[in-house]
């Protein structure tokens, strides 16, 4: 299961991130995954003075997004990183690493996120391709749109043939590691949000009790 959240970033944040991308130093994307020969892109250099600002803008938007919190049940979030793709760049099919190095050690990647910053018509190709069995979902979001999907999912970035694709990517360690259990909790949250006011109060309390008890059973400390 995956979630697309439109307008997660405000217009001013999109503008600022684009400006920062023009000032930040970018390095070979294989700096964070040297063994993957299909990763041909550029990513913001963490040593760049403006890196923290670019990361904090996206982190704040994630923290303010109720749909994201309900879907991912975040425990820890890796610092979001700007990544860009020019003509000839791509990222071949892969599932994300189980653990991601962060300043506090390592973070287990349960949910991956891509936040689009370029206009869809500003580049050709560059779709995020999420492979679900024999089907492939193509995503090319408008600026400020975020897509969240299990880190175990096979996915790739199609080759860019023209223009520039700018995104911010990050990884989330969830309170609930198991994807199926996270989906159950998310569906219960959606039912409560959509039908809660129409339900008898006693039934709504029982529904919330079920969800909270499942969280107690499944969440890691």
C-alpha cells in the first residue's frame, strides 16, 4: 500500500528549496550507495552549509502532515535529502536498504518517501516507477506532492531524457515494522475519520479502543 499526499509543501517552501538547489553543492549519488551501478544521479552534499535548511523544510512539512503520520506511524525520520536528475540520469530497479546511516547511528527503513519539486512538464521521463507484482505504477507528481511507499517495494526512477528532475527523498522508521499491520492501523484510522461522526458514540469509542490496543500489541519501543 502506498499514499500520495498533494500540497504537502507550501508554495514558499517549494520556491525556497528550488533556490537552495541552485546554491547547494551536489555530489555523485553513489556516495550513499556505491555498490549500485544503476544509481546515476546527484544528491546534495551533507557538508554544504545550506544542507540543513533544505532538510529542515521538508522535515517540518512531514511533521505537520496528519495523513503522513497516520500512514507511516513514524518513530524516526532520516534527514530529507535533495536529489536531482539531468538528461541521461536514472536509478535502476531496487528495494531500499534495510538500514540507513544517520548521525545517531542507523535507522531501519520501513517507509520511503519522494517529494516532488519540479513541474511535471519541466522534464521528460523521470517517472517514479513502483512495481507491484506484474503491474507498475507510474508517479510524476506536481511540486509539493509526496509519495510514501514501503521500502521493501521494488521501484526505480525512469531515465530523464530532457530537463531536470528535482526531488527530496527520505526514509522513515515506523513504530510498526510490519507493513500489513501498518495497513490495518491506517484503515482503522481512515474509517474513524470518515465515519466517526456518523457512528454512535459508544461504537466510536470501541473502534478507537481496538486501534489503540493493536498499537500497544504491535508497536516497538
